[in-house]
């Protein structure tokens, strides 16, 4: 059985940058926390906790120390709270996410109703929305656009892990809701490339494994992309979740991983498949 690993599997630029910042901070003698999990990988969060850096859900009760802003960013009021408390702030927000935040802010200030394409429950989206004014709307798809009020001016930005196809469909829907449409394509290039590569790989293998945190939006989207082409696509977080039955009668296995998946977990998955190969 041949195993093919996608070239773009694993950490993207923003995640790699954020984890480096966090692990470097762990080596310094100070009271340090992350505001929310640094990335959507329980294994990375666990390693940081072993090094003394704990993830906090809020700043309640924290009066001193260093706070690291996670790669997905946080809501604007949380940054302001940290500043008011005079905490040392290390901003590990992905630059692509930061750009989306800035666009929402400038569009709102220019009088646009802002449409954010993404998952309303995702922390990245919640952070992006917080930089806008009263007229900010989150839509998951073009179907949601039909529920929006008519507006003179509509500005559109996207969660960085959205598919380009979904953004295009939402923009098309917005053309029927507003007179002036201004669009910022804030989708991360790495996301688009990763999805296209996964799609191509899924079309030529008999089984597809997608590695990443179950709380990772971009990993779930990778699974959706693969499953549309290869029904035998499986989302796993670690090698221990692999079921040997998945590979019955399979000549080629494709492996990809979400942007928050560390290399050591990918390597463990590849080693597990290799062991199963030997035991056949």
C-alpha cells in the first residue's frame, strides 16, 4: 500500500509563527498565559501547559503577567482590557487575520454595512466582527445573504479559511442586496492551495486521512473537500484513532493535515500506517 502525503500538510505560516512565539515565551522566567488556545491543536496546547503556559478563557482575575494573543486573534475589547490592566501583551495574531480585522474596521468607519463570510461561532470570526460597527453581519453561505437587509453600501471580507467558491457565491448574492459592493479577498493563500491539493489527491487514492484538531475549522473543511470526491475520507486527531479496516483493499492512501497540525503528529500517523503495512 502506497502512502502519499500532501505537500502542504501541516502548519501554515500564521500557525508556525504563533507557536514559535509561544514556545520562545515559555523559555523565559515570567508568568505567561495565552488568551484562548494558541492554535486549534490540543496536543500543542498540552505541550505549552507542560512548559508553564496555560490557556485562559478570559482575563478575569489576572492582574499581572504576560498574555499571548492566539493565532486566530481575539475580540477588540479583550485587547483593551489587557491594556487597561497593564499586562504585557505579545500579539501572535496571524497577519492575514489581522488584515481582515483592519478591513472590517475601515469599512465600518466608511459607512459600509459589513458582511463577514464565515462561521459565526468561530473565535476568528468573533474577533473580526468586534472591529466593526453596528451593521456587521456574519453569513455562512449565499443562502444567508437572502436574509440580509438592503443596504446602499456593502463591504465583504472572509474568514481566512473559507473556500474561494463560497466567497464568490456570497458576493454574487450581495449584488442583489446593495448598490455598491466592496470586496476584500481575505482568504489565506495557503488555505486555498491546501484545499486544491487535497481535492486532487483525494481523486487518485482509495482512502484519504485528514489529520487535525476536531475543533479546527480548516481541518473540517479539508475533510468536506476530500469527502466530496473520496467517500472513504476520515478525520483523525492522532494516530491512535486509525482503524485498520479503512485500508482493506486499498492500494493508495492519501494523507493531508490542517494548518494547526504539528509535524510530529503527522509523522506518528505515517509511522502507524507503515506498521500496519508491515503486518499485512
